[in-house]
């Protein structure tokens, strides 16, 4: 792609390509060339390509330690970079103006990472403080090796003549070392007794020097001829430079901005334009948009077409022409990526509402692209799908779930309110937002002649479910019994993947103060053979899993029955992705340390996972994207009444656990799960990343369960990372920190 046609901001894959080329590994992955200038990218692409084309070669041939450091640095620099992309509109800026400074920032950042590794890890040379005695990095590297590796000079004497000549070419800048050349240095002398870690250090020193020399050799337009004490460029300096460029374009941008403001005024200030009828307003907007098109064509090099496409998309949306609006939103989306700054999230949200509202079917291909970009730009998070192959991970339902489609469609009126639409017929249908309300029991009669018939329930919005699922939800035991006698399909699911089995378990949910605690329905439903698929089906939005819900009953006999019915004990449930064993130990923790739970809830950070949980449980009332949920939830936190309600809810959970659960029963449940093959080493990202059921048992001093898990291949040496300190913690550290003396004594006894 010609530089003039590229967006002013680089894509993450283009950044990977620059880094790979500068280090010398670019040729190993042709995908970098293929995807570098495709602005609509899967959110995982850059990270996976970085691993494939940079981390893996470096880890294999140079140093695993440096490879991991560089990978972590790439992830952190991408987070900062995407923040800049999100906050900085590039109106009036071209790639020609930004190419050099962005490249300089990328290369400076990697150079600093090399240098930090040199100084902190292997105490190597400081390439950013080179003196005039060293004309290039390789010379500095070889001098350092001579001074710091006692056998290096002898090594140089005894290697073959042609190898010494190659080193001479490197030092004279006549040849830039290839990665393969650096990798093979240990082979220059056969029967060497030098240990591998020493060679790793030497290879990193030379690779870093090669990187520095490459900057002088191939980036002469960015770097001075002699890299002596060059100032490192920060991302904040890049931002300052961009705003300086923008200040030079204010004259013509001002006139375009005034046209845009006039269009916005008529679009969204209908009440202040009472003299305009809807028909006049519609025609006036069309005329103004046509005039904007003429103005943008006067400045074609600045890629301002996204403004025009966006206004046309909105015009068609307000006119009820969703198919046409969707087409214009595709153009807007493609033109705005890595260009439109703060407008990108709004464009994505509006486009999602349109693409999801199309009849007869949503535009799933476009929705998947939009969701990928929403994740990339930090306004949403990916779905966490367990046990998915790479092919399955790329499927639509691994990126977007059905409940999200309904939620996106439900935001249509938020973005395009009926009051602003040009005519009544352009209004979209009912919005599936908020709780499902209705008279239910009083209004729906069972149809035993058609037992498998599905019904639509709810007054606020409609939910489709089989009759047996609905009457199980209502805990109508006698009615469900009659349906079973008719041969009804007990495996039928609602449109949210709810089953009669799930609702029979939820009748005994200790954590729900509205549950009946009645086990009659469960005994009835579970007496019928179910398919294992249904037993292991999670609901689509709240991710309720029958086995994890069975744990929340506190009844060992219920858990045992669900396992007997074919439950996979290692499947995860709930929005926090807990295994049944981990959930069981959490309840033991509540029973033993109720005040700790309250403190943990109060101190829980408002992270993406919590925001996603709030979104799934609020059904659109708090927003469709995480940035909206966060903004609305933070408003709620300012309300004293909201705090009182949430505190009461937390106290109620503790009280009900005390009333309906016992330590003996929860320990029996844990033992049932362990005996059934529950993974004691299953990693959970809760308070501490990588926490396992075995670690939780160590924290709670549940020595019998701890020992049972050890006997079933539980590994006490697995570590989890503390979120604040980054310290790696194993079971012994955790037990010591929580004064779990029984577990500590057991661990000591196993060392004898």
C-alpha cells in the first residue's frame, strides 16, 4: 500500500513488522506483510504474530528470558499506543507526516528494552550511552566481551579463519549479522565446554548490538549517523508532535467543522427547529451532507471521507433504511479505524446497533469485525471459551454470543431515538432491555395436547421457552409431572439455553433469597434420563451451569446426582468462570471467614471481568459496552442508597450461607468432586491470577481436602502471580501467609 493511502496511525501488526525487521526475523512470517496494512484486524492477531515471528525465534535460538521480557514489553506498549489512538483524532494528518516519528518511538522503545535487559539481567554494555571510541554496536559488544568474558579472546584465536573474517565484517559495518549467524556462534569451536547460559548471554549482547547497528544502517532518515547519547523518544512526545501538526491545519478544518456542527444541530436538535417539518428536516440534512461531500473532496489527501460516510449512515438510519445505513457504516468503520480517535467507539456502537437490527437476519460478518475492533480499542473484552481449537476460536459464536446480538439491537433507540426519526414507520421494534416482567403463572395455561410446544413469555419483552422449562421455572411440580407423563422432551432448552433441570436446581439456590428451597422438582426432573449435552449446557448470558448451581444448593445428594447424570466436573460456570471444586471451596471460605468475604467484595477492583458480570446481569440497563457500564456503575456508587442496598445484599448472602450450608456438607461436596476427577490445578483468575483449588484449600487450612487433592495429582509447586507485587506464590507461601498450620505441617511431612 502506498504511504499516501495509509492511515496516519499504524496498525499493531505493522508495528510487529517493524520490530521483526529491525531485530532481523521478519522473513520468518509472511503474514506480517499480508496483514500490516489491513486496519480491520482480529484483536488477537498482533499478539499471535509477535509470538510467532519474534518470541519463538528468539526463545529458540537466543534467550528465553529476553524473549519473555520483549513479549511483555510489546503488550504494555500496545496498551499505551491504543490509548493514544483512541484519544487522538487525526483529522488533517497524513501518514507521510507521522511515519518517521512513530517508527522512531517503536525502535526507541525496543532499544530501551534491549538496554534494560543488558543492564539488569546480564550486566551487559549500555548501547544507548556509547562513546566515540566505538563506531558501531558490534565493536562495543566485542570490546565488552573481551573485558567481561575471560575466555572470549582465546575463543577468537582458535575459531576458523573464515569465522574471524565474518566478525571483522561485522565490526567494520560491511555486513549486518543475521540471526542464524548469531545463533551458530557456539558451533564455531567444536567440543566447547562453555555452559549454555553463558552462550545465551553472549548471543543477547551481540543481538542487541546488531539491533543498534541496524538503526544506523537502515533508518538513517530517523537516526543520526553516530548513535551517541541519543535521546529516547516517548509516546507523550509523539502525541505533542501530532497536536503540533494539527495546529497547522486549523484553517480548513474549521470550515469543515462548522459544516459538521450545522448537520449535528439539525440531526439532534429537532425540538429547537420547530419551524422545520420532518420532511423539510430530512431534505435539509441531505442537502447539507451533499455540500459536505464537495468540501471533503477539496482535501482528498487527508482521508476525511469517514465524516461523510458517517452522516450518510445516520441519515439512512433515521429514515428507517437500515440496509443502506449498514452499508454506509461499513465504509465509515473502515475509513475511521486508526484515524478518528474518540469517534471510533461511537462509530462502532452505532454500527453494532444497525447491523444487529437488520431483518430478516443480522449482518453477522460485520458484527464480528466490529466486536473484534471493540476489543482491540478497549471498549469490550473477548469471550473466554474453554477447550476451543484455533479454528473454533475464529467462529462467529466464539467472538459474539446470541445475547450480545439482542443487546446491540436493543440500543438502536438510544442511538437513533424515535423522536428524531423522519417518520413513524422508521421506528425499530420493541427493545429487549431490562428485566423480564409479566403476570406469568396467572396468564399462561399448560397445553398438554402439545407438550413440546414453545411459548413466549413476558410483558416487557418476549422470551421463548418450552412449556416444561417455563413451568419448572415457576416451580409448578404437579404440572411438570403431568408433562413428563405425556412423554415431553426434558432436554428442551429456552432461547437462553435454560433447561428444566437447571431451574429445578435453582429452586434450591442458597444464594437467591427468592428461591423456594424445595427439592421436589429436582427429584422429579432428575429421575428422567437426560442427554449429557443438556446436563453440561451453560445459559447463554449468565453462564449458569447445572453442576456449579448444584454446589450452590449446599446439598451433597444434589451434586452427586448431577455428576451421575453425566456432568463434566471440570467445566466452568458463572461469569467468573469457576469450576465446581473452586466454587465449593469458596463457600467453605464464606462459612469459615464471613468477614473476609465482605472485605473482598468491597475491595474488588472495577475491572473488565466485574463490568462484564454487571452487564450480563443488568440486561442492557447499565449499557451495552464496558465503557458505558463503567460510567453508569460509577454513578451508582455515588448514591448512598445504592451502597446500602449492595451492603444489605452481601450480608444476606452470608446469612443464607450460614443458615443453609454446613462445613460438613460442603466438604462432602468437595470430596465428591475430587473423587470424580475435578482438577485441583485448574487455574482461576480471581484475586490472584492463576489461583487453583489446591491453593484455596491451602489458604483455608482444609488439610483433608488438600491431601485428597495431592493424592489426585494436585501440584503444590504450581505458582500464581500476586496482582500487586508480581510475586510468584505456591501453596507453601499461601499457607504461611494465612497461618494455615495444618497444611504447613502436612507439606513439611511430605518433604521427609
